[in-house]
C-alpha cells in the first residue's frame, strides 16, 4: 500500500505536464503568411536574390467595412548566399515572423535556372518550415521577383492565381505540368532530366504592380503559363512549346484532357476532338547497343466541333477521324523526342525505365546515357477510339458535294 502512494504522485505530475498548452505556439497576429517565394541569381556572384510574397490580412478580409486601400500582398526581397539566410535576414524588414505553412509557389528566375538549380532544394528537405508540395515554375524572359510583384484580377493573392493557372492548363490543355518541389527533387536524383512549366509576363510590369490598374476591365499586365523548361544536369538547356511540349507530356503519361484539331477530307484542322482519356505505357530495350523506345498510347475522345460536313452517323467516317487523330498524336510524340535528343536530355525518364527493367543492360550504358539516348530509335503505337459525337450526328452545315 505504501508503494502505491509513493508511485502515484510522480505519475500525476507527468500527466499534468502532458496537459499543458503548446510550448512553441505562435499568435496569428505575430506571423507574416508567405504565399510565394522567388529566387534569382545575383550576377557574377554566388548569392541569391530571394523574394517573399506576403499576405496583407486587412486588405484581403471579406468582412464589410471601409477599405484600407492597401494591395492584397506585400513583397520583400533579401540577398544572401543561402535561401535560409535570406529568410532570416528579412526579419530586419518585416514586423512579423515569416510563416511558410501556406506557401503555394516557388518561382525560379531564368538567370538562376541557366546557372543551375540543384543546390537550392536542400533546405526544403531539411527545414520543417518550408513545404515540399509547393508548385515550382520558371520565369521566362524575366526574373522571379517581377512575377511575384504583379497583381492579378479574380484571385486576390497572385501566387495562388499562378498556381491555379498552371494546374488548370495542365489539366485542360496538356502543354504544361504542375510539378511540386518533392517531385522535382525525385526527378533530379533519378536517371532522367526534369521539365518545369514556365510563365511569361505580358504587358506593363510597372503598372501591373499597382492596385489602381485592377479597377478596369482590361488589366495592364498578365502572367501567362508558357512552355516547358528543359534541364540538363540541373541547368536550363532550352524550352519546349506547342506540339513538342504536349508530346512530352503524352510520353510521360501526364495528359488528362486536351483538344486536337484534325483534317477533314476538304478542310485542314476543321474538326476539334476533345481527348477525355489517355494512357501511355513505355518500354525501353537495347538492340545492339542502341536503345529502342516503344511507346503505346491509348486515347479516347469526342467530336466537339466540325467546320465541315461529315456524316458522323457512319462508323467508317469515325474510323477515318480515328486514323487522323492517331497520326496527329504520333507526330507530336516524334517532335518531342527529336527536340529532346537534339538537347541530349532524357526528359522522358527512359533511363529509369531501362534501369528498372534491365539493370545489367543499364550498367553498360549509364555512363554515356546522354549520347546514347540521342541516338535512340522511336517506335510509337497509338490506339484511338472516338466515343461520342456530342449532341448531334450530322452537322447543320449543308453537304456541298
């Protein structure tokens, strides 16, 4: 009985400690919420220019009241040898501590991309503050800081607007990819080379930073998703646009939806096909030391528009469209491979596939894979099925035959 009374007090003391509040809690009004981070290179140095896009809580509040007249975000910039150093150095300029739990976007400046990006992601894996699921983009023909300073309509927080644009166009058009920091690190550490969506600024950069220019139907500056940045050994090698970009994502099995215009018997690009399903399988084999890339694409779609008379009630007419659609898809895949081979960049992760399927064969080519990849042969098979013709069969356009 005495032993019981001796043991109980220490147990109660431990239980009381467990019931205490969070020892490292922070009040909301002590935090500056960072929604976007931009990284640029200081010319001729090893330092980074790091930009933080921070939310102005009073300007984004939805409650009824007198407007503060402030922009929805404020941008701060610091220069340091490391990202974390710039983060801490910004405390000299901001009245609140930077808070990264809601950071959605990481923008890499084109100049930094050309000099190399492999070293900037170490802090994301080490620090508990930074998010690995933030979307990464590359600013094209401008710096990352400028992208984060542009105010955009509809979405009050510009960084969120850019992320949504990137995800929407990746899903609906298929020439861009929404890639996170985590996915990018895996791509860098793999046997292939990464591709990252790019953005351009169209319009007046100076006016685009002012809130007053949002008070009109046509804004002065727009951020537009533009192309895929191709990297080799961590450095920006070139850009893919249009069919080359979409062909790349076709091979990577990243196409969710897209639209392709195909030819009718009389008019070029007169029939729009909405691709609603696409699945790609890849096999890589070595044949006498030369890699052969076997690509198998299955896709389904619907006729969504016709600018020429085509009797879609006849199965043979649909089959003609299927053949034409398979041809267009194959052309885009071929263009993407040719572009990648000209840059010597395995952006399709063919090396990873060969390593996984045939480790012994991979050991014989891994040290010269860039050169061997550039000499590889392509074998594309596209299977197309047009599932629907929309709300009608025959177009209302008259048959001129």
